[in-house]
C-alpha cells in the first residue's frame, strides 16, 4: 500500500494555518514556519540509528515523532509537502565548500530544492544547519536578496551556482550546486556517506540549529550560541547531559528520548573536541 503524506499533520507540526495555494507567498511562509519549527540535528548518528529517506520513515521521525534531521531528511520531506500542495519542485544536490576554497572538490553531500513559479526559478533549503536560508532565493539573479534573517546571493559561473550570505561586511560562500537531474540512488548514496562514513562531518558530533524571528540558535558539541541579528552572539558551555537534553527540548524543540543510552552518548559528545567548520 502506498503511503501518502499527511499534509494536515505536517502543517500542524510546523504551525502553519495559512493559504496552501501554490504561490511565492505560500512558499515563503512554509519555509519560514518549517525552519522555525523543525530543527537541523544529528542525534541519529550519535545514537547509531539508521537514517532512512523513504516517506514513511521521514514522516514517522519528523512529523509524528517530533524530531528534526539534516538536509537529506528535511529537504526531501519538504519536497513531499510542496508537491502535495501543487508546487513544481524537484531536488538538487550541492557540494559544501564553507570554511574552504571555492574551487574545492567536495562531494555532493547537500540536498536543496528548485521550485518554479510562473516561469521564475527559486532555490529552497530547509536543511543547511546554522545558515539555512529562511526564505526562497530567486535563481536567475546575482542581486542581494533579503530573507527573514541574513541577506543571501546566488552567483553563477559555467553552469554552477554558489550560495553566499552576508555576515557583517563579508560575503561568505557556503555551497555550490548545479541543476543536473538527480535519481533516488544519488540521494541514497550521499545519505549513506553522510550518516555512516568515518570521515563524515556529522559522525559522532552533536549538532543542532534552529531559526526564530531575529535570532538563530546553534549547538556544536558543548558550545551553545545565540546569534541575534545585528548584535553580538552570546555563547555558553554545556557540560551536563541533563542540561543538553533540556536545551534540545526547549530551545531546539526536539522530542528527545529519555534514555540512559542518550545520556551517556551526550556526555561523550559534549566532551569531545569539535573540529573547525
């Protein structure tokens, strides 16, 4: 039996009660609500859980289970929602180049979406951690674009596009992507690498991020940061697993299981040195 997306439950999960007409206004509202309600998080890799991309698994974990996920999960689930609402949307893959040279030969380990509305193309991304764009970005312009959070730009060269965000006075690059069609196996391979390979930047790391109006929250190992727009960031150390669980529940809005295994896993993750990036 084919499993259908429970649209009403999904919209309730992200606190959205507005129009569902396939328009730019609806798209922007859905993206904003999604990024405010559902966190980017890597608890599955800490707990040794397999990360599945089929709709029943995504729906159970994120919509019904109150969890978050990373780009493969969040953007592919959001793709199901957009298509169910009548949007012309398809997935793309990208190469993460943040904290490195723009011409780095990175693997395709990021997923984002391309949405076409009235002939105009937009990128949509609800799963890029602490720098997830919180609004759709027009593809065919290199102008600065305002979102509910940082300004972004998409620059183009030789058929490839680079996502940039303005942080203070600097334009920083984050990932490169193209418009090549992707098959399901491409996502399975990329997801397998990200969730299981020893060199994956997510393996063994506690990462969480969520946006809200005027602010971003980020947790990297034992460092929690609040980034307020136009103001200095506030940071504090988290050393107690109980404090980490409380933070994940209250600030990141993740339905964290209450288990001894999670406590011991969090204790190790909080104490581990965090690599750059």
